[in-house]
C-alpha cells in the first residue's frame, strides 16, 4: 500500500491534501508503483540544522532529500522543504511561490529515481524533467493558502 505523509512545521499555510495529490500525480506519471514518501515543510533554521548534521553543509537550502532505497520494489524517501527558501527563490526567479513549491516536490521525487544535479548537464536534464512534470499538475491545485 502506498503512503504519503505531509507535515508542516512552519507558519506557511501548506495544503497537505494537495501536496499529497501532486505526489500521486507525479508518481503515476513516472510509473512509480509502490512508495512511501514523507514530505516535511520546515523552517530555514531546521533545514540548516539538517544540512549541517546529515550532509556536513553549512548553508541554507530549499530541499533535502533522503532516499532510503527501493526495498522489495517499494521506494521510500523523505523530503525536507523550506518554504522560506522557496519564497526567496520565487522572488529571484520571478515565479509564483506555488510553482516553486510544486517544483521542489517534483525535484525530491526525481532525486529518488536517479536524477542528480551536481553537474551543469545533470542540472539541465533535471530542470527539463521538472518543467515537463510541472505542466501536468492541474492549475486549480493550491499548495499554499
């Protein structure tokens, strides 16, 4: 049985049901049959602490993905997303916060199926796939109030 847990530890009004629906749409599109995802929206300070503790990086980031593998054909992963960093990105790239949050959820899932973003070519390939997938999300889905 597939499972999606969504947690919000921020002051942002995240629509958990719609985040769940976005994950369902993307996993179906990517033919991910069995999965358990935990998607947590956390503060900048929390994501910084996670980044320092687990990845030994001393900087803020918008998403951290922990892929626990594909045991018995079931993909298991956690995503930690900073809506504050997403808001900063949305201003910098002149896009809606909604679009940036959707992109981050997609980004986390793509990491779990083998996409990387270390090199320029990998970043370009991931961005193209994100753009393709963001376009299948119905426009009426609200991720934030």
